[in-house]
């Protein structure tokens, strides 16, 4: 579930952190802030840009299109089966750039720490951030650390923003979706939300349900290399789950989206947990699943490409864009029924990311 | 002190926000999140990039150097004399880009809202964000909204990140500072920290002390146009105040910095408040003051340029870089004494920005 202990013992002990909890002084900008940063953060994340320790990072850009995105991560608990807030903060922001047709390159990292956070927890998160950044091939080039009083935060919130060059062949835009486009999902759904809920509710299932958190930085590049502007639109199915993003798209297009339940994979344990918790997997957040709207003629090849990726084993064409039912998502059930799937109203799973 | 009421009544009433407080559901990613965003946020901040409402913003870049920065704002209280958290979040991030020799262009905006925040407060902050962005000439192009439970946040935290092109003539780097360089401050010091403390402590002074928050996006461009690589280094004197940033520089250079108290302006009310609160103005945070290390031959012209700016009336050469006292900042007092000014230890003024 987590290999931080091996990372810790292997390369990154905490030799220079001679304090056990983070205090208000660590956010003051003065000597203690420097101690916190110098005593590890800069060492762990070191790269040519961050090492300059200026107010921002400076890098060369070549002509073309650039994508820019931001997300704050407030997931609770900060450690959960299959991941943690640090890993999520890297993968989530990398993925938002990918959904713009870009390859994530540079990431900013901003902590809002609640006074009293254990340094060992901070350290573990930091190592996972480093590992996730390395996996995705991105550099953390600039950052910020603030500390708030006990009861004014919740352990740690992390903002990551990111920039990356848009692939020259990419033409990702909701208005490129047309009737007849195929809707592809990159993997089985609902694992992240259930992994979080299982910890919160103290539930134990027959098999451990782990978050699906992963990055899309390489697979999306491969899709764009292979299929160029045949990929019309991409979006990750995070907060609000698959149904919410499909609703956003159908409303924005004023077209209908038909999806077929039989083609949407839900892991057996996840389905069981959803039943137990009274949740519809269509509304449960994912952190490693995206939806692609593609030219019908390439849909099967896109699915094959996704299936060759370790996080795309359950990739499938799950539906198509239609003129019927404009603004609505219509689910064709396994037993032949049809129902309209609405957008999530209110909170289903708060603080899932 | 604040002109939001006129803004409110003039152009941006709250016609579509039919709820009074922000609830957990507004951060779910579902219908309530859309309601919060559509019912105002997108209207107020509207521009060609944000309007696409995709996972990130995409824009064209031309060859050259780009700067990228991030900051999270946790200032308490969220409204204070002379400013508010929204304005600070724009100015602060714009200024960090300026300190890299860049002109800020695109800003990301991420809210972490505590459940129960009044919509009217959110709205006021949003309008100030818009106004500050317009003043600085930047666009808010991408964003995120999270909501946390009561007691897990503190009204609202805001992260802004930003990107901007580095001026072609800029060569801003700490290692360009050399012995004999002049140290210039852009204005009088300590107003921001004292404005915050006066509200927190419920103090009333003879005259209102207002935060100095402002943006540097135009003045720094003018300095770089006028003086190019004669400007060796720039840094804003925020958390930890003037003394902390001078210490950072002197330690990083292993050179000494001599500063002259008589040349550092502190407003009379601010000085009085500092005395009352037992604070040294050299350690009090600023939000509208930066320090420039420049070639000695251009120092006076730089000061003249700064003085022509509405936020630079008290600009002055305050010192010089020396080989003596490497790693130390030495203050020459008005009565002829000398003392070493150390970096701020621990917290002096928490949550100042």
C-alpha cells in the first residue's frame, strides 16, 4: 500500500529535523521557516530551478501553446489505502494538464499546515510528493509554506499548480465533440472514493480497496502522438464521479450522451462497498480515471492503447454522443432499462481530494 | 478604506446567489458547486481563457523565459484596514513574478472555504480579486474551489499561482549582487503588519494605519526598461520584514550588508504602534515594498523613478553591499551606533499574509 518506509530508510532519513511537530514559527518566514525548508524540503525536491530559492522559478519556453492549472487538496484522511495527500496533489494537477492535451512539466507546491502536524507525517508526504513527481516526470520548481493555528486547518492542505506544453497535434475542446463520437473510459470506476470512505467509516472489506490515484502524463502523450486531433475532448472523472462530468459535457453541448452500464467496470469489492454505503458508483470520485470523447473510427484503437497501460486494464467504449435527449445523460441498464443520470446534487463524499 | 460597496451597487449585485452561507455541498464538484461558480464567479472574472471552464487554461507562448510562482494566503482577519485577503492574493503573486524580472500575465485562483462563510463576504472578496487583477493587468484563467467543515479551516484561504514572461533585459539573480551595489527600498516600511495587528489587538491609533498592499507589475517593468541588467536583484520584503530578506541575501552571498537607519522611513503612526506593541519595524511584514540591489552608478536614478510611482514616495538608497561582516546585516543607527540585525526567529506576526 505504501513504500515510504523503504524510501525513508534507503535514501532520505530525517537527520536534520530536530523538532517533532510543526509550530506557528515554521510559517513566519523567519529562521524556523528556513530551518524547516533547508532541513529537508530543498534537499528532497532539489532541482536546478528550485535550488535558486527565489520568489519564483524561471525557465525557457519555446513557441506554442501552454496549459496552466491549479488545485487545492484537502483530502481527509491525509493517508488512505493506495495513496496520500502528497501523491494526490502531484497526480491530480499533472492530470488536469493532460486533460488540456499538455504534458505536465513544472509544478508549484504550497502547504497550509495546521500547527501540531507531526514532522514525521510531513516528511512522509514530502517523500511521496518527490516520488510521484519523479514518476510523472515533472519538476517541483517553486513553493510556499504557511502554518495556521490548531483548529484553523486540518493537518495539511496542499495546493499544486502546474504548467506544461500542449502537444502540437492536440485539439482538445468541448466544442469539438460531435454526434456519433464515442465515449471511452480509461479504467474501472469508484475506487478512490470508496478507499477514502472505507477508512473514514472504519469499514473492512474482504479485499483491500485502494485508491486508483495515478498520473496520465505518459499515456495522454501517447494517445495524442497516435491519434492527434481524433481525440476531441478529455476530462478526468474526479469530484462528482463519472456522471457529473458526463452531465457537464452534455449540458455544455446540448447533445445527449448514451452510456451502457454493461461496459462500465466496477470492481466487485467496490460494488459491494457502494451497496453497503448506499452510494452509486457513477457518482463516486476517481483519481486515476479519465473520459475521452473520440472520433468513432478510432475508438477501438484508443481502447487498445489504453489497455496496454498498467492503469487502463478496464478501458472501454461506454457510450456515444447523440442528438436525442439534449443536455441529458441516459444510462442503458444491463437488464434493458433506461434512466436519466443527473448531476450530483450537494455533497456525496466531502473532502475526497 | 474599502470601496466594495460602490462596486457592489454599481455593476455586480448578487442576483443569482440565493443562499446565504457556503455549505459542504458547494465543494462537492456537483450541482451546488456549479451553482456557486455559475452564479457569479465566472461572470465576475470572465475572460476568454476562464470562460472555457476546462481543467486548465491554454494560451500561446512566445520564445523566451517564463516565471512561475505560487503563494497561499491565510491572513487573519480576512478584511483589514487598506485591504483584504483577495486583493493580497492577487498583488502578492503578481509581485513574486515581478521580483523574478517578469511581468505577471496569468493567475490561477484556488479557494479553500470553511463551511459557514457568508456568501456576502465571499462576494466582496471576489470583487476585490477582480479589481486587483484589473489594476495589475492580469487575467485569472483557471481555478478551484474546495469546502472544508467548520473548525477545519478559517473562513477562507486562497492560493494564487501565476506565470509571466521575463523581461528580455532582466538578469535578476542573487549571484549578480556584488560589493559596492546599492540597496534600495521602494517605500516606507511596516505598514502591512501593523494594520493587521491593530485589528487583531483592537487597537486604535490617532490616524488609521492601512496596509501598503499594491502591485509592482508596472513599476518593475519600467525599471527593467530603463535600467536593464543594472538591476541585479529584487525581492519583496514580506514575511519576516526587511531584516529577514536582507539576512537571506547576505548569508547567501557571504557578503555584508550595511544599512542606515536614517534612510529607512517609518510612518510616525506606524513607529508609535510598533513601540506600543513591542515590535521592531525592521521585522514587520510589508506587502507593497521591495528591495532592489543595483549597480551603484544608477542607484539615484532608480530612486527617482521609484519616487515618481504612487507607491514609492519614500523610496531611498538605504545601504550597500560590503566585503566586511560577511553573512551579516549591520545597521548604522541614527545616533552613530552599529548593531547586527539578525533574521527573525520564530513567529513574530503569524498569519500576516
